[in-house]
């Protein structure tokens, strides 16, 4: 039950930057990240997990853990990629008392595209991801803006983003079916909503082989998520500390 993909996406871009500085050809690395997060579910609290990752960079193809991308077009400061990734959202009945009597909500594999536009004012991005496994049967569309700063061998980027989550996606992960209704948990049908996120992404490079990543973000939920009987907070906080060794 986690939402590590957004930060893993930032880590993938960081690994690509480090790999681009190496010799041409295939570059690969191994690493892991400690992810601490509180998604706002009722009486569930903060969770900390270790996420191992295999990283590969070969030409226009990049892979890091559950996310892969292929750059299909680039010109000057604009690039466009197709992306496939696991959506790690979901829960099992054993994850907390609030889920007792609920059907499991599974992860999905989402596929779509993303673009990036670098300007002297900062980096603009957009993405569109759709479930191709018919798990939640929905989609998510996002836009983002960040301003990178270089500090020695490090890079820090404060950013903001807005994500539109479709009705099917929200209802699958935050809805409550009539058959799942209990005295303390009313039936609930989720609708499309907009989440807002603010965060800081940082990458620290040590020589030709080492990358450390430290990211912190807060996601403010849209009203359709906050109104869910499964949720007791207005948003979620996530901290990621990761390391990748590039061979």
C-alpha cells in the first residue's frame, strides 16, 4: 500500500543523468531506497519499507525498479517518451482494521507517455498514464513545474504538480462497495478528482559510480479522496532516501 512511483520516476531521471556521463553503451546499477509514508488511511499511520531497484540505461531506454521509459523524440530542450510502470497503490484486508471486510485492491500496470520542456525559468513536464491491465480501468494526467539548483556535485529541485485522477481510478482505490458497508464504514462511490503535490527532489553524485537521492513531498488530496470513509487525513507525506551504484 504505497505511492512510491512518483519519486522513483525522479530517481530514474537522476540515474539517466549519471549514466549519460559514463561511456556510451549499456549502463546498469543496483540500489535500494527506504520509503517512509503516511497515506492518510484511518488508523493505519506511517509505514516504512525498503524498495530494491535494478537500474538500466541503454540508449533511449531506461529502467529503474517498476518503471521503464523509452525516449521517442528529442529536439533542443524538448523531449517525449513512452512509459510503462507498476502503480503500487492498493491494500489488503490485513493492512488495517479499516479494511476488514473489504476486497483487496491490487496494483496495476499503467502505460502512457510523458514530456519535458526545459527553459531558463525551470522545467515543465506532463504525463498521461492509463491502466492496461483492467485493474482500476482508469487514468491519471499530470502537469508539473520545477526549478533545479546546482550545489557542488548535487542538484536540488523544488517542484509542484497537479494530477487529475479519473473516476474509475478514484473509485477503485478509495470507494466502498455496498457489499463492503459496515456500521463504521458507509458505502462510497468515488468520482474524478485533482490532487496537488509540492516537494523537493535532490540528487547527490560521488565520483563516476555513486548516486544518493533524498526526496520529500506532500500530496494534498482532492475532495473525492478526502470524503472517502477510508481516509482520515487531507493528504499524504512521503520521504525517500535512496542509493544507486552504477557499474
